[in-house]
C-alpha cells in the first residue's frame, strides 16, 4: 500500500514537472516561474518549502522524546515569519529579480556583493540540504525496505528531474500540493489521536498488544549485584557514565541487559532493550536480529492523573494537553546508553525512565535552561537564530520573486503564517501522541510521526509516509533552485559576466541543478545518522549571521555601503561556521570529548549575528566617503 | 548594470507607511518573543505554573505566540490594504505625514 501511494505521488510529480516544462524556457520562467504565481498558491508553497523534514520528522520526533523542548523549535521557526512579513517581504520583492544576490546588490552593482552573496546562498543551501537528504534515507528504509543510501539516491534523482525540467514553476506546484496535503493529513492524524485518547496500556487500537516490561528485585553487595529470583544468573555489569548501571542476566538461555534502579534503599532491575554487534551480526534483546525480532516500539503513560490503569477514551485537545501537563501523570520515556561489553562487543542499551507530566511539558529536558550561565546562553543563541534565520534563507527569499507584486508577497506571507502556524500546533499533538502510544522506535526518533500514523492503519501510514517523502522532495527542489541560481545566475552571469543568451542561461541553471543535486546525494550518504533538526538549526544560524544583517541594514540604514555588505556576509559565514566547527556537539561527532571543545556554545548565533552587524556598520563607516559605491 | 525586478512593481506610494507600520508591529512581536525567551532563561520554573484549563504557562505562551503572529499579520494586512486603497482612490491619506513620499521602487 505504502509503495503504491508513494509511487503514484512520484509519477504525478514528475508528470506535472514535464507538463510545466514549457514555463522554464526563459530565465524568468526558470528561476521565478515568470512571476505569475497566485499569492494563495505561493503562500501554501511557502509552507511546503518551510515544513521540511526537520519540521515534520525532526520536531515531531523531538517532542516525542523530550516533550516541550521540541515544541520550542516550532515556536522559534514560526516567529521567524514575523520578521519575514514585517521587515523583509515587500521591500525585498521591490528590490530583487531572481535571487537573494539580486536583492542585496540591487542598489550597488558590486562584484564583491555578488561573490559574497552567491557563496552565502551556496553555503546555507548545502547546510540545509544535508539534513533533508539524510531524512530521505531515514524515511525510505522502512517505507520501501531499501537501504538508506538508495533512498538518498532516489530522492536526488527525482528532485533533479523536477528542477531540471521546469525549475521554479514545478517546484512551486509540488510545494503547494505537498504543503496542502501535509496540513490536511496531519489534521486527520491529530483527530485520530484525540479520538483514541490516552491509555496507560496503549495497544495501537488492538493491533499490537501492550508489552509490560519486567522488574526484578535485587540486592547489592560491595561489588556485586545479585538476583534472588531463581533461574537468573548475573553474567556481568557495566556502569555507564551519565546513564546508569546495567547488568547482563542469563535466563532460560537468553542473555538480556537490565538497568539498575534504586529508590529509598530498595534495588530493582528494570528490563531494557539492547542491540549487540556480534561477529555473526546484530543481536536484539538476546537473540539474532530477524524480520520477527526487531526492537519493540515504546512510549506510554505510566500513570494518568495518578491512576496506573486508566483509559481516557476520546478526549478534547485541551484535556489531552492538560492530562500530559499534570504532575500526577507520568510518562515512560526512553534513553540510550552505549558501551563495549566484556567480550569486546559494541552494545547499545535502550532503557526507560519515568518522567512526570509537569517536567515533560515545560522546557528543560533538552535545553538546560536551569543549568549554567553558558547553557542558558546557548539556549538564547538558538532562539535568536530561529527568530532571525527564516527571513534570511535563500530558498524562502526566492519565493518572493514568483508573485506579481509586493502586495502579493505580503499576502502570500500571511497565508504561509496561517498554514505553518496551524501545522506547528499540530506537531505538539503528533509528538505527544507518538510519545504515549507505544509507537516510537527507540533507536530513531525521526520516524515518530509516520509510525504514529501506522498505528491507525496502513492507508494513513502510506499517505503520511508519501507526504513525508514529498516533504523532502519539495524542500530539496527549492534548495537546488536557490543553489543553482547562485552558481548559474549570480556567479556565471553576473559575477564572471559570461555572455549567454536566455536559452544558455536556463541551460546553465539546469546543469548547475544536476551538479548540486549530485553533490546533495553524496553528502546525504556521507552524513547518514546525523540529527536532522540539529543540522537545520545550524543552517538557520548561518543564514541569520550571513544574510540578515545585509538585508536589514540595506533596507533601513542609508549609510550602508557595498563593501560593508560584502564584508558582513563573509564575516557572518566564516564566524558561524568556525564557531560550529569548534562546538561541543561537533566535537562529539568527531569522536572527541565535547568538554575539550574550544567554543563552549553549540549555537553560534549570539556571537556571529552581532559580529556580522558590527562588521557591516564599521566597514560602511570606513568606506562611505568613496565617490562611487558601485566600484566595491 | 543594474537589474530590474522579475515583474515590474511600479510605484508604491504606500511603501513608507507600510515600512513604518511593519517595524512597529515587528517591535511589538519581538517584545513578547523576548519575554518568552527571558522567562525560560531567567525563571524556567515559572513556565510550569498552571494558568488555564490545566495548561501551564509554557504551553499557553507558546501557542499564543503562534496564534498572535497570525493575528498581528491579519491586522497588518488590513491596515496596508486600507492605505493602498486610499492611494488608489486618489484620496488624501489620513494620519500619514509622509503621504507624498514614494516607495523605493
């Protein structure tokens, strides 16, 4: 079913691209869909562009695992549209032609701006492309049963076809369809979650019996944990720093890992799930991995308003949130610990922790807002980048050139705010629904929303998965149009001033789309396993640092000079990328100790955005006496 | 060589009014957004306070920021349309000291 729906959607999208191909014969047609898109269509297409894999897969997954902290991304991403509407939309439409570079260079005709803005567009687009392609691989694996790398190749091939055949016109209509379908079916999914209600023993509507994890009493001596229950033998124990102590027990020939918990002096062993990499392959929960032996889906309420066996039945949206906010409700959440066992085998243990509702529904599980000053500054930095990043994303900015006039740019932004805002409220229900319906894959939170859909039947799973896949297709298409514009239009045509007629310019754009699409495929395979939402957050920080100061100062400070703009863009890119490269999160990725990272912040915006603004002001003041600003 | 917009925008006499209005509305939203972030950073436990129908401040404030953005956007659109219509009818716009100024386009 999923494959049929998915293939039908892909065939439809490619057919639409071929049909719209005749609109891409001119430069205006290729990069800006001729500037003839209706503002209503463009508004939903904005939503399609913006609600990327990070929004649909990443935010739902984050809410499902860390509760309210995931919703903070929804709030920040939506707030960014306020900057886009009130500050950027209409003035940018009046200034620009096809690309972000056209807009910032409109009053200057500066080669420095052209080069800096083109590089910025490329860097931000590629930073944004990587998580989309990684998300594509994650989606395709369970949907079509093929390896992640093939999923990335498939997305790349389809997207290159879409972009190369009809450029911005087909990209716009794909985004319109995808954005509309995503919102409609997410609403259906949330309706189904509320109709089902909340239960302490969720069974996916009777499709999957609830699995009750075992608990064993234990005693502890100075060095040894012992289990009085007959038939259990302790084989080894591992203390994992920052996690828990784990014990390997043998029972009826099966070796399984248990987490040690202590409450008021009473020791209990809690059953976990585990993946052990042995010489003959992966073993899951003590037996070889197979089609029938996979990690169990997890996530449920241990208590609902203080009751351990409760089922609310159908529930209103407010009551749903109130139950989860109550301090008397408890969520069984899952964490991960990695270590090497005594036989030298790489072991991953997934263990449950009980979290009260009032802890789930306020900030703090992911972002350490109750932590040190630096941790709070890091949170502040993220929220600043999310707020200022949207209005500086090249693939969002180019959509302002597809509508006929500035008023349409404004109206399409308002439609986008309505659609995106509504969707982000839905993410709260989808994420919390996944958290409490025993549907989560403990090894990968990115699939929370599609797996929640699967608990309601194959049809809605197929549709939601196809839409999720289209989400990736649409966003990648927009990014490739933006990046190919930076190469073919900004660099070749305007910076290098290579003489080309209209047809050659379109061909250059299509060739650039092929090359960037190929690069995206490669990066998507190389970066498999990275956190999708984290990477998108970094793309926002780079965009806000590199592009926003230039846009804002160009519009509102008359002393801005070409050299000031070029310098601020370059400083913004270099500063944000350098800060990211030496951040604790990246040190973890390099396999180093994050405490050794020279930059203590994961999010660079709080430093790089002001630095870019200061650079623009200082350089502009130093160069404002130049007689012709166009000679930068 | 300077580039022209992808579609000719024409003169927009309401542009200065819309720009000022946009900045004011942005400042109002930024104030509430900054307040939200400030409470999270300076007094995170305040976010757990139940304020409405069993919902805490974190949820109510967060959802209000989303709905408030749309509400403000709609007000902005109404005011912009009104001003554009005034200019379109050739009326002397009310309360706009820079009414004669033209947009940058």
